[in-house]
């Protein structure tokens, strides 16, 4: 089984191109298959009456990823042999991203926005759709909209849009629910920052993709919310998961190379003593 690990940079790039590239380098180093950014403009993300009343929402302008970064980020991903993705949060963002991304990720908050789903799906690029906060009826509608464009390259991510998510609310069993209902790849978008949840999502519920929020150094805008992993924290989890898969083997019951030399030191059936008679005869100190 292959699991795709995707590092979500979110707004932890701090509008710094060098730092943004470092996220890609770190994602490659820790064993990720892809990295994902977000492309939004607060004036096209929040309603005017919210921006007028809320200073905290206006301040999110400082979280915007400069669109001129996109080509360089894409090139850096190619250089490091990992996939580049970005979430479009306004319709024109689909056109701005299409030449550069390997797949589109649609956020849970945009699951109801049919026009965005259609535009992204009509690119014919793979679509990864998060399903946080959604009911089955809402997911049905979104999936039908995407598939209705003729784009069948769909991965659904079960997630809980709590930042962070309490482990007891993870409801990982929903991964199987989505897989059985929609007959597509299903993964887990993590906000728990808990290794046990990732192990369970993969080894019990066969999640095909793990998306997680990454920060480099605790200096990202979103780290303080408590839902971001640091590189070496998640690297250990990825390494452990890959080691676990490596241990599956072929299933054929034969002696392993590492135990071949000990075969001669088994108890001899004639007297029950170690090693075998032939080994005793050859033995020298």
C-alpha cells in the first residue's frame, strides 16, 4: 500500500519567498509526496460586512500568498521531485494556478461553492476535496458536481475542522463510510497533531492520503493555534509508517537472511542439544 503525504503550508509562509521554498525543501526531506499552499485574497474570501466589522479578519491580508510566488514554488517542487498543489479560494485563482499545479485541493469551507468546484474540476486535473463540517447530503452534491464535469480523478479527505481536533472527535471510521459510498480514494486531513491518529487512519482505515499542517520553526502565523506539526515530529511518523509497510514481506514462510547462520545452532533432534551434530563436528573456538 502506498500512502501520499502532503504538507499543508497554509499561511505559515509569512509572505516570504525564501521561507516558502524552505517548506518545499523540508517537505521533500521528511518524505512527503507533495506540498500545498493556499491562494486567497481577503476581499474575495470574506463578505464586506465582515471585513468592515472585524479587524482580525482584515489582518489576514498579511497571510495572503503573493501570486507571483507560484511559478517559482512550482519549479522548486519539480527540482525536489514532489508534487505542487494549491487551494484556490476565488474563481480566477483556478486559472492562475492551473499551469503550475499537479492537483487542486478544495477546502472544506468551499465545499458548498458549486461554481468553484466546477471550474476546478473542468481543468481535468486531479481534485482533492476536504469534507470537514459536511453532511453526507452536502458531500453527495459536491461529488456529483465534480464527477458531472467528466473529471473522475477525485480523492476525498475525511477531516474535522477543529483547530486542533480532539482525538475522540476524529471519527476515523468515516474514512470507510466515504470509500464505500463514493468508490474513490479517501484519506485523512489531520488537525490532531497526534501520531496515534495517523497510524490508525492508515493501518486500520487504509487512508490513501495524509494531509497535515506543517510549520518550520514555530514562527508561522498558524502554529499558535495548535494544529501544525514541526518537521522532525512528522518525519518520525512518516519513517515509522514506511518501515511498517516495508515489514509486510511476501507472506512466504521461509528463513530470513538475518537468521540463516542460526539455523545450524538449533537443537539436534537426536539429543535435544544445540547445535546440530554436523555443526558440533565443525566447531572451533
